[in-house]
């Protein structure tokens, strides 16, 4: 299978899954934006009204963080289970195993495009002017996408090996939820050294901060950090694709017996 045909198949599987998912719900495609907004609404109520956040821009701050996190966490969790979930097909046809997590990631990407469009409309309505600097979102989104692909491929392999990893991946997302600066500002940490280590050790915290820098403050993100993170993520993706290609039969056997 050529690379072009492979990506066409990935994209087609993602679109088919989107249509099938929308057909199961009364609101259909509206859930693409309604679900993440409900997440934001719950956390906004807790932190704004119960814990009394002192940020005047807390809703915009929370939306930039939470909507980004939902894209990452939901895509990785679903993609990690995609090979095992497709074991019926895998037992009949010899397909590249990376096909399934990549299709799941692509599905999440299509959903996120509508979510980001809604976020931009919300920011404009609430006084954040649309400007040329918002174009810096594109490289940030690209690196974000590569991070999701890399984590998803690794997660899919681990879940094939031992299905219990699916639970550990979900727990890891809860850990990231509270350590990625979704409800608090990484730049507001009292110790600058600690803030620097947070964004180094947790790439998701850096990505979330980069979105806020671009959309809320109209600033250029740390391009060197972004480039290095993108380079590492791309290298990791290539490594995982190579591993999955060479261990295709082994992964198929583990998935079928899972």
C-alpha cells in the first residue's frame, strides 16, 4: 500500500466514524462542540462560583486550556483502544495496525476544527480582536497534532500488549488535567525556575500556554521550544510507525487475544 493510499484510507475511516457517531445521537454533529462546552461549563461553575477565581478573563482562559486538553485526552484515550476495538477486522484482513489509531486521531482533529472555530468566535465577541498574530495557531496546532499522534501510537501498542494499560492511560489523563495549567497560569507560578521546569517536563502545559499567548495576548509563542517539541514529536511518531510496521503480526495476535 502506497503512502498516499494509506492516508486516503485513514481519512476515509475517520469520516465514516464521524458519520456513524453523529447518526447515533439526536443532536448529531452538534455534539462536536456541545460536549467540550459542557466540560468547560462544569469546570467554570466550580472554579468561578464555588472557588471564586479572581481572574477577570477566567472563562476565556479556561476555554483555551480545557478545549485543548479535551482534544488531546479524548483522542489519545480513544486511539489507544482502537486496535483492540478493531480485532474483528484485524482477524480477517492484514492491514497496517497504525491505520486504526491514526484514523481515530484524524477523527478527533476534524472535531477540533469546529471547536477552535467556536473558540475564536467567542474570543472576538468578548473583546479579543482577530489579528494576523492568530496565524501562529497553525504551527502550534501542528505540533499539538504530532504530540497526539505520538502518544496515540504508543498507547495503542501498550494496550495491545496488556489491556490494563487502557486504565493507566485514563489515569494519566487525570494527572495531566491538574498539572497542565488548565485552571492555573503556568506563568503565575512564584518560582520562575519551577515554571520553566513545568513546561519542559510537561509539553502539554507548554502547548496550552502557547495557545493563550497567541489568542489572548496576541504574542508569538516560544518558537525555539515549539520547534524542538515538534521535532521530537515527529521523530517519536516515525519511531512508533516503524515499530508498529515491524511488529504488525505480533500486535494483531495480541489484539485478537486481548
